[in-house]
C-alpha cells in the first residue's frame, strides 16, 4: 500500500480486512442458502473463491503487521495495535452484515 504514513496505511489495511471478511460472510450466506446459484453448485468455483479469499486475508495480515511495525512504539504495542485493527475490522464486517440482513429482511441460512 502506498500512503503518507504508517497510521494511514494501517487504517487502509484494516478497512480492506473488513471488506474481505464481509465478502466471506456474503459468500457463505449465498453458499448455504436454499437458492444456491448454478455457478456455485459445482466444486471448482467455491474452491477458487476460497483460494482468493484466503490469499486476500494472508496479504492483508502481512500488510497490517508490516504497517503496525512501522509505528514508533515497542514491538509488543505494535502487535497489540495490529491485533486490535484485525478485531475491529472483523466486528465491523459482522455488524455491517447484520445490518444488511435486517435491511433486506433476509433470514440467516440454516
């Protein structure tokens, strides 16, 4: 990521992590729904989506910890800050998914 400061880079990586978690939650709802699209009914597409989402998570984890280690704090403080951004991104994606479900009146898949 190209940004002016490590803090901005950390915020960008946290937002990207939240977006990937939200994508995962949406895809898992689609995959578990009773109306599974035909393009997801096979094995190849879900496996490719799994590889893409896993690769994105790994890349973002590396980005978050790299950005956090550039901050002028101790190593432990940087690691805790990075973990906090990860937890915050996951919680934000979960809350956004709940808002989407309630707004669209979607039931949670079984």
